[in-house]
C-alpha cells in the first residue's frame, strides 16, 4: 500500500470528507484530492497538523502503526487518572483489573460491610437489657 492510499485510509478511518480533512490541515479540497491521488506531496506543516488531529502520521509514512498512539478517549483517561487523588486512582485501577463495569464499580464504592462478633442468642428489637 502506498503513502497516498494510507493517507486516504486514515481519512476514512476518521470519517472525514476530503474537504474536512484538508481544512484541519490548512489546505483546500483540491490539494487534498491531489495528495490522495499521488499528484502532489504534502509538506511538514500538513503532516504536523494531521498528527495534532489524531492521525497516525508514522503509519501514513511507513505503513507501521504506532503502538503507543492513544485515541482521544485514552488521552482523556490518562490525563484524568494522573490528576486524580490516590484513593480515586486505586479505585479506578482496581475496577479495571477486576473487569468491573462502571455501574458495578459505582455500586461497590457505596457498599459498607459490617461484622459483629459477640454472644450468640441475643436478639435486639430496640434495646438490649441484660438480666
């Protein structure tokens, strides 16, 4: 697959038209069409703009995906995780490692367990009065 085909593939992956894709990179639709047809070669300003909008520029150039490239959601998750206090980070990590859904994690964080030890056989409805 060529540079131009990978460029088109990345545009399609993001669900953008040629005009919209060109606009985020500062070029007109005609220039974008020429890039995807292999008639023109984009400059570094264009490629930098692509990278700032979530496009895997290494893939376009070499055909190899960047393993550490994060999606917008992943970047947000990492930013929020780093900004969280220690207790929140612990709960997030525990939930992820246990494979819990968000609803289960929220429910678990509101549950309280209480263990009472003592003499068996006494039942209290209101007050316990020892004889």
